[in-house]
């Protein structure tokens, strides 16, 4: 089939590579978000998908909005049979959805109808899901509600961050998307409507959502930190400055004799830093003070000279 691939971040690149490697389909063009400013110099930088497409000599389209007339006219000229999508980052209007004869097919990183929305992996970790996955589905005007072509499942590990889990899903999902394109082309694959039961939503995690509540149970704190790593980054406040918490570990339950630190209270040992929560303490592993690079929490504590009774939050 003649395809136009839509995607923007690094997580979409494995799917583009899988389609290029399949040998069955022509990638006529790539659609991606406009160049964004990055780095110390705030230079305009093409998206990872744009960079990969340019390496392959593929035409790159960067509409400010996918309803722009120039973009729609070019899409009609290309006349794709199907448009596979991975994390493109903009809502597609009906006028664009109607261009390819097989529509737009999205690779979404959840087992639909669970976790419809912008942050499915983060919400799966927040909820403590033991299994998640990826789905390919026909895009409609509703939020991730279109009929599903196929799924792959992935076990969630107890130490997974959203970055870890998303990386694995990106590669597993790349194969699923390529297989979905093959099945659409040869007519062996038909999408099935999503179930009405089990619908859950996964809105974007804001910076404020990523603030740690030390009065929450330790398991909740651990899930929040892992879900928000690498972005937007879990954080707390220490001495009136923001402190990013890059990783924690669940500490063993204490003796219950009242010697444990209270919520947010720091307990510094020779090689460890414990923080009290609403249940039992967690061990700080990596932190990032404001304006500095990430560092082991024990090094941070030694340099900071934490006094008895000081707290986070």
C-alpha cells in the first residue's frame, strides 16, 4: 500500500522503521509536528520522526494544524491508501480522515478500551496494572474510541518507569502496526468495535499532578515517581526549593514502634536516605536539586547536611 506515516517523538521511530523494513509498503511521506525549540541555544530542531524520514529521503510535511489547506491539498495529491499514526500529537479533522481509502490507523499504547487519552502508560503505572499492551485501531472523531484491529500484551515490571515501559511497547507495537498494515492490504483483517465495559481515561499528567504527597501510602508514592519518570518528573519541595525525585525504592515495613519518620520526614543514614510516607518509609535513590544534575540521594544528603526533623514537601 501507499502510506503516509504520522508521528512525532522518538517513541514513534521504531514503527516507522518497521514499516520501512517490511518491504511491502511505500512510505510516500511523513507528517509530523513543526520544528520545536530545544537545547541551551533554543534552536529549532526537527522532530525525531522528521529526522529519521529525512535520512531516508522521504518527503516531510509539517503543518501547523492538520486542517491547513496547503497540507490537505498535498495529502490529496499523494493519495495514500492508509495513514498509520504513532504519537502524532494533534487532533485530525474529518476532512483529513476522509482522504485515505483505508483511513488513519493509530498505534495506541494501552489495551483499549482501557486508558484512552494522551498518557496511557503513565496511568497504567499509577493504577498498578500488572499487564498492559498496545492496540491498533481505526481513528474516528471520538477519543481513541474506534474499532480495534489487533493488540499485543506486555507485563508491567515492578521497577518499570514510564520510559522503560514505553520503550518496550514502542518496539512491540511497531511489529503490530506493520502486521496491521499487511492485514489491511490483503483483506484478512477487519476491525472489531471496542467493548463498552472497561473504558478508562488517561489525560496528560501535568507538572502539578507530579508533586509527591508524602502523606500517601508508600506504594502510591513509588507508583507516582515511576509513572512520572522521565516526564514530567516527580517532585517535592525542600528548603523552599523544588527537588526532583528521580527514583525511590520501597523500604521494608518498620517495627511499628513509632521510630519511623513521619510523612515527608527525612532520616539520613550512613549510605541511605529514608522518607516517611502515610504507611512505611521509602528510600530515596536518585534526586535532582534545582539547577543541578541528577545525583545519588546519599550524596545529596551529605552535601546538604540535613538536620534532624527536616522534611520534604
